[in-house]
């Protein structure tokens, strides 16, 4: 039971503005490879600071509020493992959520707190605080596909639990303050900075389709940094010629970060573009001047043709619940690099 704290009105106001910084699980992705130690997993969102509570409750028995919180998460595939008072007098709720790893069921822990003023076993001001996932580094060490599976289940279940809490507790909620929660599951996403995620295709076959698409569209393959069939990281580097008689031109590369299943197929292999539109282009001789004038339009047309072909050739290998992503348009090749304005000193 929440500790019985009797505050003055000014004390309650201080309680309301007391800083409580928590993370809530959501979709932010980070570049990792098989050998890297992972600080942040796929199943994570950008950190948000919540100085205010999610909801404020009054005139509800604390036991009834506890029951709503526990039942709502239990109905959303969470299991209560502890409910205890912490050093600050708040009640901390901890729930486990299942992870499936190597055929075994493990779990992650989701925690949130309730604190405030209780008089005669009823809330005078009870604050529902934001939740956070515990030990995110453990999630980050899972294979990427296990992380994707976890996020596709966990986010909707968190959203469902909080929606249930809101619906069940409306009669006791501060209507003016409301329920400060927005759903975190916005559909499947690849890791941040990565465009497409492929499964069930051998990495050499995937590379072959990428190379074919770019070379058919006017690019020249310069190198594959790691042609091994099980390369965890490799880069396909291309040039888009300024002069058709010479390979020198715009540098454009595709990086592939890969993990594999037991059969050695991508599980997944993820691609992202390495391209600097502000790169210094090779000096153009007299014979290449006309090519330089039309470079931007030819380059853009070549990219469009390449990605049209890549989509046709690889779409069937995309990770489930994802769609083919084209890199966003950028400045024409050889554009002047923007000048960073100095931050004024006050």
C-alpha cells in the first residue's frame, strides 16, 4: 500500500512537479554487428524525459487502483513478479514479458511506479509514473530477428495495457490533466539508418542482384570490401562516371550488415547507403565538360532505375511486415557543402 503522506496544497504541487525521468519501450534502432557489444537494442525508443506523471487519480481506493494496473498488464501478456514500496515511498510494480531465445522462454522486466497522497486508503493525489524496460543491454545481445520479434509483440501489448488502464480508471482520473500517453507501436521499422532488411536469401545472391541493378543503370562496381559468403559487414562501392569513357565519377556505396540462420541465409541482411552529395568530384577535362553539365540528371535517373530493379529483384526477400524503402532524395552530386553557422555566444 502507498505510504500515507499528508501534504499541504503547496506540498502536493511540489509533488506534481517532482522530476521522474523514465524510459518507455518503443522503436529506435542502432547499428550493430555480430561481434559488437550492444548498448541499445532494436526494441527501444529514443529517450524521452517525463517530468510530469502519466495520470493523476483521486477518490479511488488504492487497492482498486492497484487492481486496475495489475489486471490491465496481466491481460496484455505481462506477469506480475513484484509490488513493493521503494525508498522514496512509491510503489514499484514489476512485470515480466516473455522472450523466446534458442527455443527457450526467457523474460524482460517492465517497471512503473505510483506515488502520491493517500488518506483513509483512498487516493487524494496518486500519480501514475512512466514505465521503463529493465536491462536493455540483455535485449541488445539477442539476434536481430529475435529483437524484431520482441518489439512487434511488446509494443502493441504495452499500448493495449495502458489503453485498458485509461478506460477502467476514467471515473477517478483528473479530467483536466488527462491521460498523457500516446501509442508507441507505429508499425514495423528497420534499424535506424538502415533502408531494407532481407531474410532467406544467400548474401552472395543478394549482392549479385544489387550489383546487377546498379551496373545496368550506369554505375561501375569498384570493389566489394568483404566477398565472404558469411561477411557480417561488407561494402559495395560504385562509381557513377562523369565521362562515359572513364570510371571516375560520383562515389556511391551500399553497406550490408548481416546475421545468418542455421542454413547460412540472411537472417537478416540489412542495407544502407553510404553517399556524400558534397563530395569533391574528379576534375573534368574538356571531353567531360558536357558530361559534367548533365551529371545531376543522369545520376538521379540512374539511381531511380537501379532502385526500381532492386525492388523487383529483392522484394520477396524483405523481412516480414516491412516494405521496400528507397533512400530519400539528397542534394545533387558535387553540391557545395553547407557552411555551419557558429553558435552565438551569450
